[in-house]
């Protein structure tokens, strides 16, 4: 996030696109809901579903799944046509405006309305409201990123924010609410194939030399594999072993059958887990990790805030903290520079090697945490990014054309499947919470009343959902919150493994899977 | 910033203009009790327990809704003030169950604290007492409206902090009650069980269902931590007794969320003690998982990784790190892969 959650209270307009925060990020959602309810802020929602925020919105743009780029281009077309763009910001802080202008010129309201299904008058209303509200904040989540054009979608959100000067200021910004508790931190720590901690490139010889000196070993300077590439390499027999820490790709990665094939093919799989996950079942060795309540450490939230995790109880049974297990393996493989006594020591080593975290230590984050970049121990942290300049200096407009989803409904697979999270579950862990699981024990796929009538099903009855990759049975919830022709499912239930259906197609840059669009057929199960 | 100077209990205090007499009194170190006041919510001035005596005023004003003014002379504990507060408490206690012995909130209850402080006992008025059925129809929150003192913090928090307004005052006079639309059970309402109402309730009217009967308030050790679910980064206190997490309570100092939480953060951490937790290293032998010692499991993994590295090269091994684990866990995982295995094949679900 360029801005902070506290800043949600300062904005006058939320533009929420591809995000369902009242369910997936409830405390962000609550801030939006209460701000709108009190009359402090207005709200534009762009979402194919009538999510809770859509019901509270001043303007709801019910776009067809996978048409975010035409929608945003169309809004920018109107903003430029009506002279509502921020000329001063564009001149001082950005480059590439002419190319953007030439591209969005082609996205006329009539054409965009046809592509997205959003009425023209709402396009005008939304464009004018966003452009003319001084403090306007754009929030997005996986509805933007989980497409084969996810990166282009993200850049489009940056385009419209730069076009209207809604960046680098309080109450503004482009704010992706991150999925997991520590997905920000896992990136920050270098659990990525291209960077060390603090986003330091593995291909940079100076960086490589720095880490080689600190770690006392020779390091590899070529990029590693991303998850989809790892799975492909495993299926092809090139990857022989995998170490899976606290992740369940069989249930949560797209095209689950491909993942299962990959795990079966490898010679040796180690799972470090707190539960017998669907992935752990494929392991040769399972190492029992300790939960968040049983270990010290830190998480980094969406707003780049590093906060303490504190040990409240002893590890359950004979489980051990994850860092301890990994360090123990290192020791047994003959490496002697991972002999840490505490997570604090690990943090300090990381911070000493990573300039953006250099000023953060456990003493400083005892009470409220700190938001990176925080380069020195005197630095107060950074609640708002890009106030003076962008990471690359000037913000670069990218002229972006529409990319349709990899697989769209056709005669054989006539329905569009989209997926996401529900309020009462968090990925797979909450199934082990007795109250939460009792409250929402099974999948309830959302389908439109017209489709339900065609299929002859009522709420609580079952359908078989089949894609080119797999087939699952689910109960349905008949509701007009989804559009006709669409089915919406969560991915929390191993009894209804939705990701056996999703498409094995990824954004070429980010390698993010297209969880939001797949073609399926539906039939009633008697 | 313009300021005003006033005298509270004989002591001069200077505060920014717009400060309430209550806040000024607290700043001066005076004790003033409150029920309906909450620094983060609108101020109804409803319960009157915070009344003070202000020289020249015709009555005893509620200090929480009275602005401090230049030259004001305030008494927070004059005989008239104490008398008024005692009467309010007597009225409340005579319409309140006398079950502090078994009440979950005992030890963390404002009504109990003030009754003790002012030495007020039930029985001054007698008369009719509320007699509602205890509502425990939903999985998360128990509502005992017999213990409700109608401070209204729950309904203001629901509206002003969560933006929902699921509950409001219903009925009139003695029958006034905090209720959902049409006075239906919570389970049949649009309530999303975030429990923010529970976090602001000053008595035992609203309690976390899972924690009932599990510990007295003074036995609980609170450990502040960060929520393990979504990426908002809410902080809360794990409530621990006897080496076991018994539940979660809010911590007002949490930067992203204050006292607000969602249903998962407040009520979902019991997974930690799920009987399905893995508690021993497991090694697959003939297709079945068999329990092993740590030494056996770690040595096996170390030797297998070593063999595969030697035979097929470092890049034949890959790791999925975890967006659910700590920064420190992730740092050591990528260091292990890069420094020990010798590959950059480390990724996590940020992209999928």
C-alpha cells in the first residue's frame, strides 16, 4: 500500500476495484463502511458481484469479469476528454502521458460500455467523481491481480491515480490490501526467486558479493524458479525435491491436479506444517511447526508495518518453531552460520544486510511497529510512499490494451467461474477453528436465480461443476448478488476443492494465476 | 491552539479549548467514573455517572458532554456529586442480577468496581427486575440483557466503528433494550459476529462464548501479538491460562485496528489447540506416516537433500516459503536455500 490504514479515515472517496474488503480484509472494510455510513466519504465500487460495499456505494460499476483494463481506460478517456486530469502532477511527476492519452483515446464510453457491461452514464459519474475529489483513494486486491493481465491491471490503477494526481498524498494512493498475514513480509524477506531480503536483486554483483561475505558462501547469481515454473519443472522431471513450508498448494494453487502430479513426480518432498494439509499428504517427511501463538517473531502487514508476534504458550506436543527447524537442517548439512539463539538475532542480521529495514529493531517496534522504508534508527518510518518522487524517479504511464481472460465460457463450458474468500474462513486454517467451521462448514457456491431455474436447483441443493481440468460437487446458494451466467466459489474446503477447476494460466510477469475466470459447465446432482 | 484554564478540585488545569470537563478532570488527576463515555465514540451523555459540581451551574452536569470553560470551578467529589452517583448505582443494582460470584466479567466490570468504590449495595429501591432469557443462540457471543445498563456503547461501536448498526435501542422506558431489527436473535440478524460490541461492554451483558467459564479475569495472562489471518495486521491480546490460549481480547493500542477485530481474529484462534495439530515428526514408510524423533527426521531430510544436491545439482531442489510464517522464518528459509542448498529456487504464494 502506498498509504496506511489510518489514512482510510482521511479520504473523501474510496474507489474500490476488485476487492471485497468486508469479507477478505474485514478491518479495512469496517473503516470504509463506517466512513461511508457517517457521510464522511463517498464510495465507488467496481465489481462483478453485488458485494456488501456495492450495496453501500454511491456508484456501483458492475463490470464483466476480466474487463478491468477497458473500464479503467474508459474512465481515463472521460477524465482527459473533460480536462479533469491533474496537469501539474503529470508534468512534474510523470512521463509517458502522450502514449497513454493515445491509447485511452480509443476507449470511448460507448465502446467501453459494450465491453464491460457498465452503462455509459455510470462511467461518466465515476470518472468525474474520482477525478474531482481531492482526497480519493484507490483500493484493490486479488480481483485485479489474479488475471493473466494482472500486472497490466495493476499498472492501470497506477495510471488513473497518477493521471488525477492521487498519489504521494494523504488520503490518496493506490492501496492493495495484501492477502495473507505475512505475504508482505515473505516478499520483504526475500522468499522470492529474484531478490534477497529488502528487494536486493540476486543478479546484482555488488549485492551478491555483500551476501557472500555475510553468509560466508558462494551464491548463485541466476534467477530461481517461480512456483508455477517449479511445478512444471517437477512434472517434467527436472525438479527432484521440494521443501514446502506452511503452504498448501494442492488446495490453494490453480489447477490442483497439475500440482498433485508435480508432487507425485518428485523424489523427495518435505512438508513443514501445523496440520495434515492436502499437500503434506504427498510428503515423504513432515516436520511439525509451531503456530503463531508458540513463537516469537514479526509479521509485516499490507501497510508495510513490521509488528511483533509474541510467544504466548509453549509449542504444542513436540512441535518446534519453524526457524529453529530450518536452522537445525542447515547445521546438519554442515553450514555453521545459521546458529541463531532467537528470532531477534535473525531480524538483526537481516536488517544489517537490508537498507530499507536497517532502522527497524525489536526495541523500536515494541509498541506500534514501524512502516518501511526505515533506513536508520532515527528514521520515523514511512506511512505514505512517493510523496516527493517515485522509486524510479518519475512515474511512468503505461499505455495498456485489453487482454481477455485465458479461458472464457463457450458452448461446451457455458458458465464463468470466479473464486475468492468468504468472511468466516481464512484460506485453510480456520477449518480447524471449531466455532468458525461450525458456522460455515461447507461450500455454498453463489449462482443467479435465472441460472438456478434453468438448472432446476434451489439453495442447499447440489450441482456438479466441471471444467476442462476437473470436476467437483458443491451445494449452491441462489442469489442475485452474482450476475447470470456466473458461478462464484470459495477455495476453503478440501471437500469441495475449487482449485481443481481453475485454469492453469498465469500473468507472464508476476506468474499470478487467473483464479478469477474459468469456464465451467453445471449440472444438478440428485 | 486556544486554551482554557479552569480549577478542578482546587487544582488549576489548562486544556485546549473544546476539551470536556471529564477529560480536564482526568488530566488533573481526579477520579471520575464513566459508563457510556468512550473516547472513540460519539457522546450521548446518557448514564450521568460522571456528573460533577460546577460553581454557578443550576444542576450537576454530565462532565463528558460539558465543555471546559475559562475560569470554571469544578468539584468532582462533593457530597452532592457522591450522592447523585450513589443513587444512579442503586438504581442500576436493583435492576441487575446479583451474580458477581459466577459472572464472567467479575474483576473487569465497571458496575462492580464503582459499587465497591462507593460502597453501594442492592436493595435500596427494590421493585421490578428485568427478566430476559439469556441469548446464546449464536456460536460466538452470549448476550445477557439482564446485565445491560443501557450505556449504548455497543450500538454506537457497531455503527461508528464497524459501519453496520445491527443493534439499537428498542422499546421504551423500563422495557428499553438493546436489540436487533425486530428483536430477533443475533444469529438471525445481519450481525457478522465481529464482537466489537463485546469489547466495549462495561458489564457482563456481552461475553465471548468460548471464554465463558474458562478463567477468572485476574487469572488471565494477556500477550499482545499480531493476527495470523489476513494482511491488515490487526493486533490483539491472546488470553492465556495454564499454558493454554483460551481466547482473544482487543487491545486499544493496536495501530491498525484499535479495539476492533473481525470474527476470525476474535473467535478463530482456537485452531492452535485443535486435536488435529501435528505434534511429532512423521516419516512415510511403505506409504504410511510413522512417528519419528526429531533427530531421525532431520538427519533424513539433511541427507536426502545432500544426496539430491550432489547427484542432480542445487537447482534440482526448490522451496515454497510461507506467507503465514514470520519474517524470521522466511529469512532463514531463503538463506537456507541460497547458502546451504545453493539455489535461488525459493518462492511463496505472493503470486498465486
